[in-house]
C-alpha cells in the first residue's frame, strides 16, 4: 500500500495537467506546511521567522517543467531576484537551485550562462549557491558542471545522494576541490542497477559517506530527519573532535520541527530548506510520496 501511494504521488508530481489544475487552488489543503508561499515577499517573511528561532535557511525558487530558453532565463532571473531580496532584507539565507530549471535539458551552454550570472550575483552579495542533485540521468552532467564552475567560483556547492552506488567514489574524486557538500539519502525512483534498493543499505551508505566527508575535513551539510542517524553522527563528531563550524544539520521546512529546535538548543548549526514559488505542486507531491504521515496531515486539513 505504501509503495503504491508513493508511486502515485511521484506520477502526479510529474503530470502537467494535474499541476495546472492544482495551481488554481493555490497553497490550500496542506501544501503551505511545506512551501513558504508563491512570492519572494512571503518567502522572506518565513525566513525571518526561522532566523528568529536560531536557524539559517536555504531558499529554493521552485521551477518545474522548463521547456524553453525563455523559461530557463526567467527561472535564472528569479534566482538572482531571490539573492537580491536576501541581501536587501538582511536575512540569513543562501540559495539552492536545480540545473534543469536553468535549461540543462535544453542546452548545457544555456545552463552554464545562467549559472554564471547567478553565481556572479551571489558573489557580489557575499552569498553561497547550492546545486541540488536530480535523478540519475542528470548526475554525471551535474557533477561535470560543478567541476567547471569550481574553477572560477568558491561560492558554489553540490549535493551527493547516498542511495547511488557511485557516491563514495564521487566524494573521493571531489575531495581535491575541498567542496561544501550537502549529503542526502536521495528521493528519486532509480533502478537497482545504479542505486541501493534496500533502505538499510542506503542508511549504511549514508552514514559512511557523511563520515568520509567529515574525515576529509570539508564542510558537510548533513541533510536528514532520521534521529538515529543524527545521533550516530553526533557521537562520531565528538569522538573525532570535529569543530562545530565544519558542518551543519539541514532539514526541510515543515518537517521534524521539534528535532530542529533540539539541535539548536544543543548548540549545533541548523539550516532549513525553504521552497517557494508558483510551481509548488511537484515539490509538494514528492514530500507526500516520501512520508505517509504527510498524507494524513493533508487529509486532516481537507476535513477541517
């Protein structure tokens, strides 16, 4: 049942017709728990509240189904507007983005031009940009683009997914760049030819690559809501005497809020991933696919 539910939400999240219908109703029925709003003004107000609670943020302007160069350029413009809004408001936030939203599926050159424009803006304001990792078909190209950008920019990081067999080697290869990595389990549906199909194997590899990157001495963003894994990593950090300014815990907006507050209380850096924008539906469906508990939350809102 859980697998059927997950597959259904993943399918809906990629369906243009369903997305178009959902946008008529806005962020009703529970989506606002996970998405900060449709406008940058709404997003900044959310960031201010999170900062007030002692946490930093990474903002993501959601962009699904980029089909033309004009749409990719507009998506890039929204990223630079987000960086400008962060600077003018004085909030503590950096930026996360997906290369497909900048035109990667249309042209690598287009994507690179957009990325350079965004990174130049971020550098002007002393800010940082994180490239989100997408499905396996985009993995190699995303890493190649990151390597190219790191030749000219220090203010860019990337995400590595623990469920891929290749991730341990990728982290080893990236080490020469001394990169700032966000490490995640991975949320896309992949073939067992490229990804661990068993959850316990994913968990073990996740802990392994976190410890690997921390041991290399590179900045590590540990993105997880798994309390048991977080406890194990905290013990590892204490045993190895790893400085607290060498890592942070990251979590999604609207999820595990008690755990977020507890980590802050214990003195750890915590950053919240806050998405916003009119193209919120695909992101919302992925959150429902990940955790059945999120579905029950939405259903309760429907009947209030």
